[in-house]
């Protein structure tokens, strides 16, 4: 193998290794963000349910009546 071809091959191997490392790091970040999104969705659902329960407890009963023009 000529020196130029050997240098090119070494450069490609270095780039490949760096890209593999970057992909692994990004994959880890995505996994962490997915866990956070899941936890936030659960919290939002819980808070929404709690809000609706409190709203039901505090909402005054509205009588169903016909408007005066009927």
C-alpha cells in the first residue's frame, strides 16, 4: 500500500471511530430525554386528573332552566 493510501485509510478509520462515539453519545442523550418526557407526561396526566377532581368539587351546581324568552 502506498503511503498516501495508508494515510487516507487511517484518516477514514479515525473519522469512523469519532462518528461511532458521537452516535453512542447522542443515543444516550435521546434515551435520557425519553425518560424525562415519559415522567413529565405521567406528571401532567396526574395533575390534570387532580385539577378535574377539584374543579368538580368546587363548581357550583347550575340549575337547568329555560331562558326567559321560551
